[in-house]
C-alpha cells in the first residue's frame, strides 16, 4: 500500500511470491538386521525409521571390528538414494564380529543421532569331519552303525552328511550317494547304514555344514572302506589223506585234496599251508595256490608227520579258514620205493613287498628283493598286475620292476619266483591307487564371481596336486572363462592368481585353503628414487603405489639380467619370493600394500659387465690381418662407467704382446680392433680382452686363431709345372732321336 492508500491486488493462491517449509525434526535412521554369521561378501542395508518433512539428504555409515573396537567411518555423506552397500568379508578377521550403525541428515540440515547397531560374525572356514574306521573290514551283518567325528570353530555344526561309493569288483565304482544326515551332530555323529544285497565293496566319507552354511569339501581320499558279503566260501573239508592217517612202509600220498566251493558260485582261490613236524602254520609255510582247484601235487619225505590247512578266499575277498589236518608217511621200503633220489630241492619263498600306494598314472616300483631260496638261488621273477590269472611280464632277472595303473581303485598284484631247480612260489600284495588330490571351487566362490564379474560357471573350476605333496599346483577351468596368471603362496595358502580375460593381469586370487575369492587391484608403481650404494654394492629403487587392499603391483625392472634382487616395504617387511615375479623386463608383486616399496639389486661378488669377442677370420696366412669385434655390455652397473680394456695375445701360455686403453661405457659399446700377423710364427694364438672397472671388478672374453704358411699363387704354380713338363718332353725326344740314329756325336781324330 502506498501513501495514497493504493493497495496491490492480492495474487492468486497458485502464484505466491515465495514459498518455504519448516522442519526442525531430525531424521531417525535404522539398520536392517543381519544374520548371525556371514561367510562371503554381504549387503548392508538401512532406511529412515521416521520420515522427515524435508526428506533425507545423506547418510553416514560407520563400522566396528570386534565387540570392543572403536567406530570408524565406512561411508560418509553418501547420497540419500543409496540405502545399501556391499561389505567385503576380507575386511573382517575370521571369527570376529563386525557391527554397523547409520546416521541421517535431512534437507533442513537436521542431523539425526546414531541408530541402533546391527552385527554379524565372519565364519568362512568350513567345518571338518571324518568317518571313523569301520572294523572289521569284512562285514556280513546289515545294518551297521557308522560313526564320525566333526568339529567347527566359530558358528558350530549344523548337520553332517554321510556319502558312499560302492563297487562289485573293487575297480569300477559308482557314486557318491548320500546315505544319511545327522542333524544333531553336537551330541555325536552317527548313522545307521544298510548294506545293499550281494557282495559289494564300500568307501565312505562325510561332509559337515556349519551354521554359517560353510560346507566341508569332498575329501581327495575316502575316510574308511569296508567289504560286505553275507556269504563266505565253503569251509574246506573232507581232506585227503584223511586227518590222522598213518601210511605203511613204502607208502605215502602223491598230493593233497579237499572239498570247497562257494554257495554263490564265486571264484575261489585256495592257499595251501604245509609244514613238517610242527602244527604252527603261518605265511612262511605257504606251499602254493590253486584257483578253483581243490587238489595239489606234492612230493613228501618218508617217515615224516605233516600238518596242513587250506584257506579259501572268494573273488570278493571273503575268507574261510579250514582246520589243521595231519598225516604221517610210511618208512622207505628196502626196494627203494617211488621216492626221489639225491637231495630234494626246496621251493623258494616269494615276497611281493608292499602294501603299495600311489596316485593314478604315477609309476610304482615293485620290489621282490626279499624273496629267498634256502638251497639254491632265485633265477626269475614275473608279475600279474591285477591277479587275474594272466602273467603280465615274462621272466625277469631283476627283482624290481615298475608299472603304472591308469584307473583309481584297489588291486592285488601277484608275484611268482623260480629257482635254479625250476621250483616256484607265489605271493601277493595289495595296491591302492588314489585319485589325484583335487580342490573344487566352492559355490560361494562361484556365486561371488557371478555377481562381481557376470561369469556363469556350468562346472566348478579346480586345482590339482599333481606331485602328491599335498599342495595343489595346477589350475583347470573346464568352462574356459578364467586365465591362469601365476601361482602364489598367500599367507601359507596355495592360491591362484586369475584373470577373466586372456591377459596376464589378475583381477582376483582364489585361496584353495579357505576356498574364497579375493579381488586384486592392479597398479603400475611409479619410480621416485634410485640410489647406488658403492659401500654395500647395492642399487635401491624406491617406488610408490596406490594403496587399495590386495594389489598386483607392476614396475619396470631396471636390471633384468641381475638375479640378485629383494623387495622390501618401507617399514622393513621383506616380500616373499613366492609373491614376487620377474618377466619381460617387469617386476610383479602381490601384496596387501603399503604406499612405498624398495627394490634392492645387489652386485656383490658378481660382474655387472659382459664382454663378447668375435674374430674374423679365425685362420690366416702370415702377414694377413684379423678383425676383432668387441662388445662391452653394461648389465647392471649404474650410470656411465669408466674402465680400462687390456688386449693380450698369447701363444702356448706365453705373452706375445699386450696393450691397453681407457674406455667409458653407458649401456653398451661395440668397436673393432685389428690384429696384425706380421712377424708371427706359424701356430695357434689366443687373443684375450679384459675390462676392469669399479674397484677391481673385471669381465673378459677370449678367442683363438691360427697362422698358416704363405702358399704360392695358383698362376705361378701352373707356369712352373708347364716349364718342367716341356723340358721333360724335349729330353725324351732327344733320347729317341739318338736311339734311332738321327742324332749322333761326330768324333774326329787329331
């Protein structure tokens, strides 16, 4: 309104001059609850508990490692549109708690208070379990109780699953099959297991899962094995000669026989034990073997009591042991009887060695050197690798030989030895062939790579221990999605540095011990200083890097031909050689980094120069010159090097002449010297070049050339021979003319 009382027209409701809001209430933010345990990277979420008038402008999230630690900033003033973030499990110590809390600021600058925190505990270590040995190995009662031991360090056991393989021939296995799930493992782990009908071999192992859903990997070998057969071969009976038989004078048996068989018509092997004058029968008194044959020929001595028994073993390994029988042979008759003449040859005793155990496709050395012969010598050895009745080798003179099994399983190897009297004996030994130890990527690892890199794996990648040292050393990805960069020993764990492309820059490493994936940052280190210490004979190169958790550091290798290299952090920690590589003029370091590193080259006790020498030609005539092409190469001596080159010519170890000159070299210097042979005698000479530099260090090279006699030019030789030939022809013509009378001497009288 003005002084004339004129008043402005009231604007419309929708056309105010200015607007504002009033908000003096601070926002209240809340965290979304977390599960008690986490075993992989996880999502932390929050929201506004009470919506504010002006709206949320930003969030600040703090974290705390451990129950008594201090709160530290994690996310500061992040946009109001962000209400979650991924926490890397690697940032939390195994078995420790990590907590989070959030604070909100609204658009009126009202700052809320810290809301209630939420917590979780890292548990990335899988529990362990092992099935207790099943005894006895031979089982004929179903069902049985199978027990196991199991433990977990952090979240506790949730359940333990029993797995098994089965086989009818102990070679080809099917499985694994799940048999039971013990959901109360804290009170002891056990399952009731019912064997399948028939004669079957079994292999068992267990896998435990904890409350953080970590599951134990399948073992490379089974925890325990057993064999089930509810029917044994028939117990040997009806011996011949009958038990207790005493033969009359001049009579004795020509062999032994018995009855046997198997109710399932299984193949039965019989082991024959025989001993004179003593009823104690052990492996030392095995006389021979038969296969499905219930008789054996033997020559017995006269007037001797023999004890014997038969052990029957069916094709599935079930054993029946017969009783010990005895008989007595008659005295030898006066007519001599049918007995052998002279001394009787005693059969040798075979010893197959073992038991043998090796990985599939590995070479096994079989050793029969403990085989003996009491009254002669062993002349041959032959082997049946699978005890299938067919000898796989000819007679060998060496007691040791080798064989490779290409399939996983349990085998029986059979040995036969013979002596110089052609008597033989057999022995067997067990052979266990194990699969190469393999560690497969966990589902958590595959899920992480899928979420972080978009990789879809149809089959887990895996690492293999190819040399049986319990450390995986070979990486395989059947999906062809990952590229192996190199192997690393990360804090004592076998790990593979891997790339998602076809390059050699890794994006993560796979720890095969924890079966986890850890992202790796790539950074090219910047060289900020190089210092040559002539007192310690070292060159120290300092580099700076960007600190970002685990980092694959790449830096130029200033002296790639110098093998004496160590890398240290500025606080004095030495980088392990298993975390340090050199390739194509680069140094690569895997580390959870500091900001600066020192790369130290040492040249104590070694030459940092190379000298090369090439003589052209290497054979000349007296008076000709030889060209010496000399190259001085600075391998690792820093800066411009001033030195002296000595040139010496030797013949037969004696110095012919020597000279020297000063030469400076920065990186490489190539030049030519001319060697004159004027005045040199015929023979072989050695030309030696020695470069001396930096306090008496030297590098040298030498070459050999030969000085020959001067030859007449070819044209002069031809003319000489032509004159000689003409003279010879003239002489011949004159002689012929004299002989024919055309030429003669005219003698005149005085």
